C-alpha cells in the first residue's frame, strides 16, 4: 500500500459518506443530518494510470488494485473526516477526534455542498466563503497544535544547540512532517533562525506554508449532477464531482449493468430505465466539467504531490515476478527518487543489498542514483541475507 493518505473533510451533510461508500466499496452510514458518521472511516480509493501491459499485449496480474482494459487502478488509503463545523479546532462538536484524524493525511479534499437549506444552488462566491471556513478551521487547528506548550518547548531548546530544521522537525512531529518537508519549506521561505524568538505571525505563516505546499487542500464541489452551469464554478478553481453518480456507478458495475468502472456504457443486462440513467451519467461526464473521483485522486497525486508510478519486476524480459505474474506491483514514488529508493520501498533488505538495476524497456544497466521516470519497469538486483 502506498504511504499516501487522502482525507475527505468538509461540513456535515456535504455528501462525504456517500462518496466514501462509492470510492472504497465500504458502505458507511448515509443520512441527511449532521454527524451521521460518528467515527473517522479508513478505506481504499484508487488513482488510475495507463498500464504498461498494453505494450506487452498480455494482461497484468495486479497484487493490489485492478486493471481494466489497459487502465491500472492503484490503491490509495482514504480517511473520511466528517462533521467539521465552526469551532472544531477548539473541540466543538466532534472536533478533536475528527481534526486529529487529519494528522497523517498527505492531502485533503475539502468537499463542499452547493445546495443551501432552502434547496437553492449557491453561487461560486458563496462556495468560496464556505471553503475558506473549513480551511480556516483546519489552519487554526494546526496552528494551535504547533503553538501548544511553546514556552516549555523553547526552554528545552535553550539548553541544546540544534538547527532551525531540527527544531521544526521536533515541533511538527505530531503532523508526521518529514525532514525533506521541513527542508523544502526553509529553502523557499525565510523564518527567524532562532525559533525561540518566533512570534504569533511566524507560527501562523509556518502553518499556512505547510498546508499550502506540503499538505495541499483541494476544493471539490459535490452534487455536480444538480448544477446546470458548471463551468462558472470550474473557472473559480472548483473540481466538480457527483457522489450520487459515483455510488450509482459502483452499484451498476457490481450488478453487471455497465462495461466497467471507467467505461460506463450500459450492457445488454440493463433495462430501459437503467440504460437511460447510465447514458445520462455518461453524457454529463463527457461534458468536461464533471470529474470522476479517481481522476481527482490521480490529479492530486501527480500534480499536487508530484508523484510517479513505477513497476518493480523480477524478470526484466517478461516483466513478471518469480511466479510469472505480469507487473504484479505498481508503486507510487516521488519525483526525483532513485533506483535505490525503489529497492528500499520493495524491502529494506533489498535496499541494503542493492547492486544494480535493469530497465525493463531498454535493458540498460542502472546505478543506484538513477532517477526514476514515470511508468518505469525496473528489475532490482541485490545481495540477500
């Protein structure tokens, strides 16, 4: 499983439970009132990419996820973080439990409901205000946690001689920030070198930088099937989905009514009413203003998190493992990572015993510092204990 975890956050009744049910195949409580979901729910969503098996002319055998007509669906951990309301950062509602569920997320989907209590469609400006409300709660929570016990923390620092990078790594440990995250922030932004002298503005600035650059928040507008002029929302930076459509597609696929999760053409088994409903969904998606959730996840992973997909194999000629399974593993890696990093991702012993790698396409020998490329098929040769 990838180390990526994407949180679905937002105000109560935004459709998180319906969406979560569709993308994970796990039915969670679905209801039309606040706090329907009473525990953060972990599950699995999928990003998609073109599978290299299209080059082989033979179908792959994924160990995890699935492959559909040359489209590889790679599992990504998801967490449903429900019920964010004003004051959640201070523990109101179920705030403490839900906000803490965001700690180890890699990115956050801010899911928004475009319909108000009077059943009217909100304007883009009104939805921007709603989005900022949720994001401000998340920001206040992070800043509050980062600033907590500040005097005690700074007293300890005065007794040591550590760098700003090391100090920030300690203080932001609750958010699972890595050394490379801290280093990236410090390379782009200027902060007072002596962290014991940081004022409230610098604490907020650091928190804001983390949320904008390291833990991106993506605004996703739900119930897009009910919106006629979707383009005006897309132009304001919203990604538009329909959790009801996603759940219907999941059920139609499981019932054998459509060709696939991505190819939603109706099959002969579908009756006339089902066929019309499926065709309407297909037309809406073809409009270009309504997105599938796996496309949203893929864009977050590739564009916001700057990730690539690499396929480790045992046999570089047949692209298979020891048992003959073709392209069994698809591993999400960061841009700039190396063949040695891939070896460690496969297994610590493989990384420690790394000798060389082989490119499955060119058959060229690769050193440990070879920078991985998207869709690489790589064999790792290593000493084993």
